[in-house]
């Protein structure tokens, strides 16, 4: 509502940049118009949007949201400093598509400048898979892979809103990055439903194409 440009739709997803360490900022660049985003009290395509910038290619930025059906991750990215934007959605993970909602999407880049995403697939409110995907050179995700060895279950206290150290100190932390050869996914995990520990998966990029 405070956007200085009245032509920009309310609810749009945009980007502003700074070239002087935050002293001044560019005008907003719209990546997705508000009318193109589904947002209700129960389903929001964008929530606490995570963004990333390529370490290899100037003006290559990305942020991640949910697909319209809220079952997959959708990345929106630019290769020309925000002049134009493209998007791509992850496919279902083969053999693991029996979940009801995607959550906790995140995005990052490989050192070479390729986009990686990770997200959870909630089978129930208290059980979830962890997935990851690599954007291909053709601008498409060709495969979604499983990052966790099996489904994770929230400890009972966590389901009651207890995020103290006896249950693993919460679960709202998940990030994705990469080395030249591996996608690195950081996620909370509890196979037996007792304590949520933080796990790190290193997935060969060669297995994600």
C-alpha cells in the first residue's frame, strides 16, 4: 500500500535493489502482478518469500513461491536485473506424490549460477517429506528428488506449539544452497517423532537432472 508507483497492483511481488550498501534504492521492479497471485486466508502462494542472487552471474536473481494448487514450488527468476521475469514449477517426486500441501519453500544458487529449490510435502499436518529440485539449462525442472531418507513426524510437543530444546527448538528452519557438485539442503527432521534435529542432505547434482 505504500508503493510510490500507483500503477503497481496491490499484492504484487517486486524487487528493489541498492548499489551503495543500502543508502539509496531503485524503484520497484514487478516480478508478478497482484492479480496473478492467489492469496486467501487458507491458501497463500507467497508467504515470507525467500530470495537469492547468483554468485556467478550479475543480475541473476530468484525468489520462490508456491504453485497455484499449493502442491509444488514455483520459482520466479530474472537473468537481466529485473527487466524481464520467467517462472518454472517443480514436478511431483516420483513415488512420493501422496501429500496434501507444499510448505517451507526456499531457493538458492549453485556456484555455477544454476537455481536450486527445496520444500516440504505435508502428508498430514504433522508428517512431511523433504524435496529438492534443480532448474535445467532450458528453464524447466525435470525432476524432484527426496532429500530426507523417510517421512518426518512432528514430536507431540511441537504440534502443541512447544518449541523448547526438549523437542528440538522448533521446526521453521529450512534452507537450500549448493557446491559445484552437490545440492545442500538444511532441514528439521524426526523419523521417530521424538525430537526434531537439524539435518543436512548433500544430493549430487548429477542425480537431479
